[in-house]
């Protein structure tokens, strides 16, 4: 039996520090929002046939967050920070290429949709709380699972704020999807471990709560490791071999999957332990 | 009994495999004749209908591209200070119309160049953008006018000139429009229901115009002018122009989405490449396949014989999903693929859970069949709970009741739909199919 709970103070302190660091970053640096959220401009370059690849390379180098779309003999560039002068300069660099329409584009995600999505996150958390409380017939399980999920979400947001600030990772619609995936996965992972813990509590092999938790974690650690390895195999190959447009998305999933796996034994289980002790003392 | 279930699974899987293949023919040597193994369509004898059996999976703008329509908003007749409101209202109405017409995952953006406002609409894989452009670009302003005959006298001659006087009642007072059919002739009609204020106006108009025609205009074109029989107090009316079903349906959708506050004009129409870029999509596809293959190798190394079973269940999982995506016409975007990937992860997890539990039981008993059975059943509870939870999350995000405070369209919904389908399929292939195979291999009796 591995003594998981022995290292609780270290893991909880580490997680707490990282969460504070992440939140500081979110509040000071904010996010590198994509064009969907803040708007930008579209520029159309006509007659690009000869220079297509060079233009693509040039735009990619100077405007890493731009999307480039081909339509017939024209290229559409969508980018947050581009002025008409900039676009004209690009056109001038290439022989025969002209700047067609240049238009200011407003955010495609409305403020209303952002509010709705945030509400959806809250409703999801509430549903998880109620469902886990119901299916494990214990509110402490539910609270611990949601705390772990909250931990994963905050850390991923913090990581994204820092990656956005220093490496240009964008907060786009795909990242919102990644957040949803991580929330689902985090709870999925915690439920598997709690199921084993519930079984240990029923079997009565061990009398102490600490031993029960350690036994449950020891028995599920191989499964957790194997599941993580399989997801990491897929995501790592997407990060390394996949196209550049999806790389950041894969990275966000990779970070999230790691957090989801880590938080079940090292956040959810100790939280359950503390909550149980706390409520027993008060009872 | 158990043999039957297993053979059914095999038959169904073979059918799905056949269905997912592109049309092809094979030359069998002794016959020396090309034999069609997979046709494009199949003729159903008694229905006299061709059924398309080679459906492509519909991909979103990011993966496949589509068409780009740009509409110019004519703001000439609008006060300057009202322009921003009118423009954003027009954008919302066009978005609603597109959703009503069942085009999934469109992308709308508002373009501004100087004082000229445009709306760019990007639609994934639409085959006939001209028709779509027409339906989403129509103003759909409904108007009601009373009829009046004016007698004009000129010298000794007098003539009656029929005129229509527009009333205050317009499509803006509409609560709901619906497609109805005339009970006698069966011809399609558009039923309309006014809101409270509209019902009051309608009652007033009908009261004052008994036995007179009431003209209904759509975008200043006379649709129909029925004669008012009696005062209508409940705010319900039926427009019985000479519609075809398709036209009536279109009008219903347009009315429900609301009339455009400004007229729009189609400026340009183009086909566009995937937003992610062709190269990117291809690369990521290869990367995904490499990733899945490494998972297969990992499972084989880890669980040996059971690893083969896990591989089979993963393969079936992919096959069933392709079938569902083919026949449902769900538009797959990258978010959707991500939801799908997540559910693959959970399918693998179900397998790992089962085999870890079986290993655990094998330590306690030498009887492999018993260990398999106990391990499987022990794993089932955790799998059920974890997947119910995921389905619950997908349910909230899909927002099936269109609750107004949750997202009702867009990528979140696309993601939740593929996630839910994935979870159900992973339970089917990772649990139900695996159980049947395990029970068959270890000759476990079903109680």
C-alpha cells in the first residue's frame, strides 16, 4: 500500500501556490483573446497565384495569430492587430498582388454568448455536485470532486494566461472547448477513485479513514496511470505531428489531462479526508 | 441466446463497415466481370425510391471550408444614431434564420468599412448557396392594410379607385408563425399568432372592417386579401396565399426569426477553403491515427489477449461513430472532433478499468472465467457512474430545452452532441460488446 496522504501537505501547498500564481496572472496579464472575442480586420489580397506560399509564410511569421483562407485566386487574412497600412505593405512586397477589400470585423462571439457560456459552466458544476452527492449518497464526495474540478480549471486558466503572455497562446473558442473537456474528464477520473473508496468503506478491511483512502488510491493508481498514458500518447502525437493550427488546442488538452489525473488522488482524496474529519469534529 | 447476441453484433458491424466504405467494384478473376460491392445508391423495390448509401460525413468550416456570402446592409433610411442597433439586430436575425434552416455551425461577422456595413456569412459545405442567400437575405416585413374605395368625380364621370391604407399592425407584433394546412383543400397556409398588443390591434382592425378585404403584404408585395367575416379577438389568423409547401415553410421560418430592420443585398458569393488550412487538417489527421495506433500497441503490450479485445472494441467504436455521423448529418468541426476524442479516451478507460479489475480478481481466484465475470461486474458500477456524469454535463451544454440563459447554438452545442454520442457508443462497444465476447470466450453462463 502506498502512503498517499502522507504527502498531502506538500501537494496541497504546491497546488495552492500555483492557483494563487495563476489567478494573479489572470488578473494582471489577462488573456490573449482571439479575434472571435475582440474583433479585428479582414484583408483580401487578389491575384496571389504566383506568390501564395510566400505570402502565407510572411503573414504567418509576422502575424502568428492570423487565419489565412484561400478563395479562388484570392487570399483572405483575418487578424486582430492589422491596419490598412500594414495590409497595403504586405501587398506591396509581392509583385502583382493587390490589396482588395479591407474591412473592420466585429467580434463573432457576442457578450450575450459569453455570459451564457459562463452560466453553463456554473450549471454544470451544480449538476455535478448534485449528481455525485446523489450517486455516492454523500455530500462530502461531491464537494471534494467539485473542488478538484475547480482546481483543474483555475490552474488551466492560469497556465493559459501565462502561455498567452509569453508564448502567444490564444484564448479562442477551441480553448473554451478544452475547458469543458477538462471539467468532464476531471470529474470522470475522480468518480472512478471515489467508487473504489466507497467499496473500501463498505468492505471494512481497514478501520482508519486514512488507510481506506490509501488502499483505494493504491488499487486505482495503475488504472489512472494507464488511462493517462493512453490519452497522453494521442495528445502528444497531435502536439508533435499535428498541424500548427491545432497545436495550442492539443497543448491545452495535454495540460488539462495531466491536471485531471493529478487532482483526483492529490486534491480530491485529501479534500474528502479533511471534509470528513471536519464534519466529524463538529458532529 | 448468447450466441445470437454475438452474431447480431458481428452482422451489424459488418453492415456498418460496408456502409462506411466509398463506392467500389471488384473484378473477381473466374467471372472476369466487375462486381459492384458498394454501390452509390440502392433502389428499394416497393417504395420506388433511391436510397443514398454513400453519405459523406459533413465537415465544418474549419475542416472543409464552404461558402462565404457577403450582404450589404442598406442603412440609407435609418437615423444615424439608430444604425448600430439596427445593424446588430440584423446580424442576430440572420443568425437565427440560418439556425432555423438547419445549417449547423455557421460563422457570422459584421464588417465595417467607413460608413458601409456588411455582414459576412460563412456556411459549411452548402451546395446551393444562391438559394440560401435568398432565404436569409429576404427582409420578410409583414404588413396589414385595410381596403378603401375612393370615389373620384371628374365632371359627370365618376370612378372608384381602390386603395390600401397601411395599418399599425406589422410583423413586429407577431408572437409565432406556423405551417398549417387548409382542412378542405389541404393546401399549405401560414398560421400567425399575434402577441397581446398585436391581438388588440388586430381585433380593432377586424371590428372596423367587417365584410371588407384586409390585405396582407410581404415586403410590399400583396400576398392575399381575404374578406373579414367577423371581429377576431384571439389574435390568430391564417394567411392563405397560393403557397407551395416549401414556400410556406420558408416564410414561417423567416417570420419566426423576425423581419430584418434594414434591407440587405447580396454583394458576393464565394467558395472558401477550410479555416484551419488543408495542410493542417491532413497533418492532424495523420497525427491522430499515429496516436491511436500507439494506444493500440500500448494496450496489446499491457493486456495481451484482452488487449486484442480492447483493440476490437476500439475499432468497432470508430466504425459505429462513423455510421452515426454519416446518417445523422451532424456537422463535424474541430470542437466536435475533440468531443469525439474525449469519448475515445473514456472508451479506452472503460476497457482499462475492466481489465484492471479482472487482474485484481485473478489474484484471488484461479478460475479465469469467474475472475472475468466478477471483475467485469465490479468495474461496471464505476463506469456507469462516471459516464452518467459525463452525459449529464453534455446534456446541460446541449441545452435541449433551449433555456434562454444557456447557449443555444454554436460550438459548445456541437461539442456536447458529439460527446454524448461518443459516450453512448463507448458504453455500447466498450462494455456491451466486450461483455458478449468475454462471456463467449470464457463460456460464462448468462443468468
